């Protein structure tokens, strides 16, 4: 079967469409041929998938119609038909026509039966009607014949006939024809695929037998793939080629058989991986298989052709890149026998061929965005691979000095091994002039000095010393003498020979003179000779004129290098790997920089620096950033140049020497103080960092100013003066508002490393604050730093960090009570006496250092200025209510001096706190006197007087100014209760027959102190006289001690003055009770000894206290003018909630004379009732008319409702305008009435079950 390989390739190249045979039974083909060809290709062909047997819709399937009498179908032997079955017809079309039914039965039908008796062919009949539409007779005849034709040749399972009317409409015919042709093609295709698969299966089972022949397997496998390709089943064809490749790789790698690899033919360096017909298969056959170099490229070319037909250029790129990598490894295994650098040349040509083919087939927007981005990524990889191989070839021929020694180029070339030929190319005998030129180029090559005088060792572009590798691979020199190899150059180290050449002495003419080449293998080759030998060898290897031209000169090499780099960068930018594109932009920028195109170079360098800075690749940034700075300086871009210098200073200190860093700072300072038009804003976050002081955050209260120390780390190598410096605080609870800037008061000098700067802190809003931004100015440079150092700074001065802490630096508490002022005593003090009033000062987690207290007394209260104000430490007892001990003192405050008390002087109504009282609770005793001119009044036990609490209340307005700048103000008004020592109540306990009355005076203590009664006497009003004594009680009763809240009684004997005339004016309208007493109390509890008594001398000099109280003694009513009688209540009694009428009868007993007369015979009345017991429904006060005649009377009625049940006092009627001695009441004194509870209501009763 292998003998038919040449014929197989010829047949395959000449057959590209599905063939349909035409059996022209009635000589109709010349007539209808044009119509059939007009309706090609088949619009929709429904075929069957090979493996899954699923239907596959094929669009625009081309079909070639060939007559069965054509020589292409008749000149084939049975063996050829078996081998090349893929070119046999897939359908047979029988063209017939007949108008006479008898002719059909006798002639046409037998002939058709004879033709279709071959069961292997797929056939159908096309009946052509020639009848004109106007000829009805002919039309009917053709219809009868076609109907008979359908009956004889069609069946229920399959319709095999269709009718073509030449002179009529045929819209349905072409659809029917397409369906029938498609059905025939599908059936034939399935039958032939099964045949080929069966044959392939048989050969696959014999794969490990000695009779195995890969050529036979290849012909069958590719025939099957070609069948699928002709049927436009490209997926099935691609699968067959993939299986064929796997089978070949297994065969070629079978041990025991050494096959020729290939690659020695002319133009083999041109990659043919996209040209399947570049070489005939007969030229690459070897024994029972094919040469790997050519056949693998042939298989990939077939696969890529199918992928392009499937419109999948992205997969071609993906497969192509993997194929180039794997095939390059195969070339490496056979590198010793292949032409010099064939691997590098082939890889370059293969990548460029793939790039051209895939780019032409790719259309943006056709595929999904992910696939499109991946396609451009693969394109970039192909460009990069070709670029690296091209740089290797350029280095081999002496263009290494023109290659930028960047980190990318160094990483790519230093890991790429040198070519390993069996023998390194020798120097041609006529190359002396070229060697001299190379030597001159090497000696003149100098490395470019970087800006700022930066000294760096050039990065290597070779994996090892080319000079040593080349000489070791020479035929007659295995190792060589090291001094001889290096021409006796001392100090030659591992690295590029190009870097060592400028430092070498002039070349010697003794042994290695270029003019003497009689025996070139007797000595080691010099570097220039290696370059020239490699260049001549490459000319023999490379057959592509474009590649030869690119390596012919430095300019052409650089042009090709730029094209490859730009292609890789552009494709990477359009893919996922945008960072690769940016890095390659840096290589383009290096070329532009070398040629003085600083604007283009600066644009690319900025992108590269942004990438390196974002990824924190500082080593790489240190290589590129000086170049960007030099470009900006040449372009007079002062802002950009200053930014680059600052960024250079921000890099790790180990990347540059101290001298270089000082040069950066000098440039920054000079530019900042130069005459630039506009200020330059820069971010120096990596150069200047800052943090708060160690320890807890600064605690302040709302409205408090303070000072905030901030630690600033400077990355400058020397001291630098900042014209201004400010810090922004950011509230953690609301970052949208922005922070408040804290400015330094004067110019700041930052030293290298750690600096501590203090900022004045104005009052802040409540919340937690973190450090925001540090801003400042150096000349025309406005810098800004967002960088934060760690929460716990390192001990070293050069410590810098770029991590933002979460620890707040300042905490301002919400508005709260910072201090509390309260009265020390809640009980009453003595009125009209100098008393100590205590004011407790509680600092609540806040210092009162330097606080000022303003004291302003209210009306009826004055401060005794002659006495000092005592201030002492306040110790809270268990019974004290108020704040806890944690609220009394300030946390983390310095310990106050141990001082318990102090006497302060009041100056202009204010007191300044002492140092010891700033952080502890204290109490101040202020001497005050409550003034009252009102005389105390006693009351009867029957009608006691109600004590008015507000009458003795006095207020003290306090205003406390505290804080660092006295910005905190606390105001409070403290109330103090002042009262008399006693509450006096009188009652008559006994009446003697002689008119003498015994009056008991009850003394109720109103203060929380022991009252010692020393003496008591009574000054009687007119109308009363003392009894047997002078109005004083028995002296043995004194001193009488009255405990707090207790009662004591003193008895007086009085009688009526019978000598008093009725018309005499009263000189003393009321009696005065005098009590001489002392008080024994504690000022922390309440009333106490007066202040002046405490400050007096001996006991004899002490001033006695005298309490006076007015007592009203009422004479009996002996000659009344009016009488008031309480009328009886209803007989049904009083009930709570029931409305009743209270009545009083007023009767005139005699006429009033003088001032007591009532004008207009009207009497004023007033009803008094306890509001808790009674609700008055009528008028409580009013006038009634009472005649002036004796015996006239009037009844006063009022409605009221009892509110409580029990014995209560009823409302009382009084006559305010009539003296009490002129009115007699009945009953004479207060009495009680019984009020019954309310009646039960059934609506509130719940029955008990």
C-alpha cells in the first residue's frame, strides 16, 4: 500500500469536493447542467457525526456532478477504487424523460431496472418534463408517465423520484433534489466511514507486530480524515488527525529503531507547519514511517487548516505555541547533527508564520471576550518567543552591545542555553577584515553611565562565557589553556565577554593575528572571531531573506527587535497579561532613550515604573527609575523630575549608596527652591511616615484643647528643613467629613530616622480619631503623606512601615458630666445665724487643676466675708449616695500631694482650686447667713399652722471654670434650707376657779442637732397678766436638752387682766415667747453652732442664742355682736360621693359701733375646707346681705361632696371682716362629722359560684 503514496497525495490534492455521478439515460445533461450548477452548493445538508451518530447540519456543502461516461470515473482499477474510495461518487443521479406510456413500459423501465440493480450505489431518478404549459395533452402524458415511474421505483420507506419541469415553476423541485442528494451522501458516507474504521481497527491491533507499517496506517487514517473534510465535517477530520499524531509519536519513539530526524534539506529552516504541501510525502518517507522533522510539521499544518475552516484561530495559536515549544525540544535533542542554530532560526520563522496566519483569520468581536483576550495573550507569547530567539542570534554575531541589559532581557537570555553544535563553526579564511571590524566594535563599546552617577554592574545577557563555550566545542580543543583562551587578560570573571572586552589590553599580533589563518584550529578563537564565524554559519543556515537582512546590520537588527517587542507589547495590552505589555514597553523605551526620543521614552517608562511600584518590585524599579528621571530632566519636566527623585529616595536604602541618595536629596531641594511657576504637589507616603506616641490614646473631653505628639520617620539621607508641616485627624465614626488640620507653629527640621513633633490640638468633636494625612511644604514642593507606621514603632531610628494602624491616636469623649457640685447637707440650718454651707466637688475622670469656682448667693443669703472658706478632702462613706469611687478620681492621673485641708480666701466672689484638690473629691465650707425679718409664729394645738418649706429656702449659684484653658464651664444652683430651731404650739391644759389658766408651750425641734434650752420667758400682750410668778418656768427644769426631731414642753401660768378698759388701745397685739438656748450639732449633718460662736474666745464670751416666737392669745367672747351656727345635717347621713348642702345661720345680736360697723349692711364670708376631704361645688367666698337691725338673720348654703369616709372635720365658715371677739360660733370649736362609705354598685359585682 505504501507504493501508492505518491498517487494518494496526487489524488487527494485533485479531489476536494463530494462527487455525484450523473447517469444521463435520455441525453438531458447538456440541457439541465446549467440549472444544476446554479443551485450549488447545497444550502443545508444534514449529515451524521462519526462517533456520536448525532445529526450535523452542514451549510454550503459543494457537490461536483460528473457523468458516468467521464474518464475520471471509468479509468480506475479495482485496487485503486479500494484505496481511493473517498473520491468515488457518493450519489448517482438518473436523468430520464418520456412522453409515451408504452415507451416507458417497454424501453425505459427495463433499462432503469438494469442500472439500479447494483445495491452498493445510492441513486435516485430525476424525471424531466419537456411539456409546454400551453400544451395540455403533452402535460397530461408526462404526468401519467411520472406517476407510473413513482409507482415502480419509489416505496413507502424511501422516495426515489423527483420531477423537473423545464418550462414551468420548480421551487419545490430544488428543495426535494437537495434532500435526496443529502440522503444519498449521508448513507454513502456512513458506509464508507464504517469500512475505513474497520480497516483502521485491524491495523491498530497489529501496531506492535513486526509487519506493522505506519505508511499503510497513515493512508487509511488520512483517507478517513479527508472524507470528513470533503463532507465539511471538520471536527471529525480534526479528531482523526489528532489520533494520527498520537499514533505517530508512539511509533517514532518505539525503541529499537533508529530513524533519521531530518532537517538537512534546503530551506528546512523555514517553518512549514502551516504548509502541508511544501514537501511531497514521498520525499520524507523513511522505511516504514516518515522523518519526524517534516512529518510533524505536515500533521500540524493539516490540523491548523481544519481549525481555520472552523474559524478558530485562537486554538491555532494555542496549539501552535505548544507545538513550537515541544518541537524546539526535539530540535535540541538533535542539535549536534543539525545545521548551526537551526533551532533558533526555525522557532523564529515558526512564530512569525503563526502570527501572520492567525492574525489574518482573526476578526475582533466574533468570539467571546474571554477567548479574544486569550488569543491576544498567545500572540504576545509567540512574539516574545521569537524576540528572545532573535536576541540570541544577534548576540552570537556581535550585537550584544546594542541589546539593552535590562532585567527582562537578562532573565530571558541568561536562562537560554547556547547552541550546542558538534563542532563550533570555524572562521572562514577570507574573514580577516570582518574580524578587525568586530574587534574595533568591541573595543569601542562602552557602557552608558547612568544619571546621578549611579554605578551598577551590567546585568548578564548570557548563561555562561561565550568565549569558553565556543572554544570548548572546537574540533581540536576540548578544554584549552585558560590564559590562552582569555588572551592573558587578568581579572576576567564569569559574565559576558562583551563587558570584559573594553577593559582588555590591545590585541596581540603574536599568536592570534587576524592576518595569519593558516591553521585556525591550533589556537583558541578570540571573541571577534567567534562572532564572525557564527555569522557566516548563520548565513548558511538561514534561507529567509527578511531574517538575513535583519541580521545584516545593527540598524536592521534594532528595527526587527523593535517590531517584535512592539508586537508582543501590543498583544499583551489587549489580553489578560497587561503587565507583560507594560514591561515590554520599558524595552521599547530603552531604545527610544538611546536615540534621544525622550518624550516617547518617558511615557513608556512611567507605565513601567507604575507597574513596578504597584507590585513593590523595588529592585526592578531601581533599574528603570533613574532612566525616567534623566528623560524628565532633558525634557525640562521639573515636576516629573522632582517626583522621580522623591521616588528614588523612597526605595530601599540598600539599593543605592549613601552618596547616591544624597545626590537625590540635593536635586529635590534645589528644584524645590528653584523658580518654578506653579507649586508641585507630590505624594511622599513611602518617604515620610508617621505614627502616634506609644501608650494609650490621648484622652480629651468635648471642648478641651491639648497637645498631640506625633512621631515622624524621615527617609531622607540628610537633615531637611520643612517650611510648614500639618497633620490631619480623621474621625473613625464619620470619615466623609474629612479631618481637621493641625499645623506646626514654626519651620521643622527633620533628621534622618525618627523625629518627634508636637502639634497644638484645638477642641475636637467627640469621637475617636486616627492619623489622616501629613502635608507640608519645602519651597515650591507641596508634599503629602498617607503612610502610617505600625502601632508599635521599632526601636531603631530608621524604622519605617507602610501599614495603616487601626489604633486611634485621640479619643474625645462625648459631652458628659466632668464634675459634679452638690450640697453637703440636706437638712435645715439655723436662720439668721452664721452657718457653714458645704459644697461637694466631684471630679469625674477629669482634672480640676487651676479650676476657678464663682459663688453668688441668692436673695436673703449673704457670705460672711470675715471668715475664710475651708476646703478639705471629701471621703465618701457607705451611706453616701452618688457616684462610685471610680468616678471620684481621674484614671491614670498623677498622684495628688497628701494634703487634707486648706483655708481659702474669697476674692471677687471666686475661689481658685489648689493643686492637691485637682484630682480628688473635696468639700468647701462657705460661711453664710440667711436673713429673715419675719418673726416666728406659734400656733394652737387645735388649728396648727402649716410650715411653708419654701419660706426658708435659699439658693447659691455656683459656676466652675476648669480645663487646660478654662474652657470647660459647669454651672449649678445649690439650694439650702434654713429654719428656726423650734416650732411652737400652745394649748390651755387647765382653767382654775380664780380665772388662772395653765398654758403649755410645746417646743418641736426642727433641726438635726441637740438644742439645749437654758431659759424661757413670756412677754404677754395687753389683756393678759402672769400668774403667781414672773412668767418664767421653774428654773430646775433648765437646762433642757431637746434631741433632733423630739418635743419638749414648758408650762406658763397666765390670767386675764380685769383692769383693762374696753376702749384702751392695745400696745402689744400679741405675746412673745423668748427662749435662750444653745445648739450642739455637726456641720456635716445640719444645723450647728454659729460660725461667730466657733471663733469666739472663752465660754463666758460666747453669745447666747435667743429664739423668739409670736403667740396669739384670744380673749373670751363676752359680748358678741354676731353669732354663727352650724345647721344640722340631713338625717340619712353623709356618704362619699353624695352631694349635700352645708348650711350656716348668721344672726345679728346687736349693732356694731364705730370702726366695726359694716357698710351697706353686707357681710363678707369665707368657707374653708380641706381639699383632700371635701370638694366644694359652690362659691367659697362672697357677700351676703344682713340688716343692721337687731335679730336679723341670714342662712348661707354651699354644695359640697365628701371625698373620704370616716370622721372628718366639716367645712368652716368665717367672717374675715369681723374681729374674732365679736363673733360667737356654735359649736364653739372644731368638731367632727361621720362620712359613710359609698353604696355598692351592682355593675361591679361578680357572682361567686
